[in-house]
C-alpha cells in the first residue's frame, strides 16, 4: 500500500531515461534490513530455507523477461507472498519471482529511499534481468480505499489514483522512483493492490497473475484490458499519459 505522499516530487523530473545512472544510485541502503526475515517482524511462519538471500526464483528462459514481486513492506506478505509462490513456468519467455522482498518496517515505495533501502533486492533484480514486464503485488486495508482509488489522489499524493478492477483488486502504476528511472516507456510496469484478508480479492489476483505471466508486451496487456475492463483501461491510460507523457 502507498498512502503517503511523495516527498520532493521535483526529484522525478529529468530523471527519466537515465538508465546509465542506475548503477551509481541505490547503492546506499540500510544494512541489516535483509535479516528481518528471521523472527521479530512476524515473518516466522516463513522458513528461511524457503527464501534464501534474494529469494528469487526464475522460470523459463528468453524474452520477454517478467519480474513479479510481492511482500514489499510491513505485513503485506501475509496477503501476497503465497500468491506468487503458486505461480509457475510461463509458456513463453522468462518469469522471475520474488515472493517476499521485506517484511520488516513499513516504508512506502513512494518514499525516495524505499528502493535503495529495504527494497534494494528489487533494484538488484531489475539490473540483472532487465525485465520488460514488472509487476508489484501490494495489499491494503479497506479503510484506505479512498486514499488509493479516490479521484483526488493525484492532487493529494502526487501520483495517479488506482483503478478498481474487481473483488477489491486495484490496478495502478508503480512508484515513479522505479518507473521513470529504471524502465523505458514501452515497458509494462503495474502495481496491484489486494484487499487485506479478502479471499475473493486473492482469488481474482491469482487469475490476473495467470494472465500476466503469459503476457508478452505492454501492447498485448493494453488490448486485454480494453476488452475485459474497458472503463478501467481508459482511465488508466489517461492517468498514465497525464503523469508520464504519451504512451
Ligand atoms: Zn504496499
């Protein structure tokens, strides 16, 4: 979930397309946060053996390369990590999964320090794999729906509102800190928000993941959305254009 505002959103301007600079950024991060898997933070249900170091699993090979991540912060892993664990080999291309990025302190991905700190595992994977398709799975509490999907999110928080898809699953953009800096325009980068504790929400998200793991390009996903969720597709594309420039 990302309900907090972007601090110093000026920073996003002029940072796009700077693929070459990515190596220098994101190197400073909080040491020690990687060990938060073990006890203390409520993740004890997950055996460390199941999630060694990066916790990344790679299925298939070749293009397109997809990277799906879940459990990005706080207790979100409870509703999202299991979903990624059940995704398997795609029919074409590569699918890389990080089912649990971090389950320690909650730091919003809209915070400039997220990806260089507790989310640095994600940056490392992006740099190594250079994915064309990047999906984040988040979860939210019902009372935050308005903050996430309300019309004034762009004014209040500085990023476009999420679209409500189905069964409480929301679709939006990933944080500008990673979108603009690490991906060219033609990449498909999506953030899904699953309603905490909702079995229906989880079930629908699992169906979306099955579709997304076979998607081969951003355009293919846009066509799928236009057919299945025309209203949401229209809104998402308008928001995207307003925020990032033309698609
Ligand atoms: Zn989140």
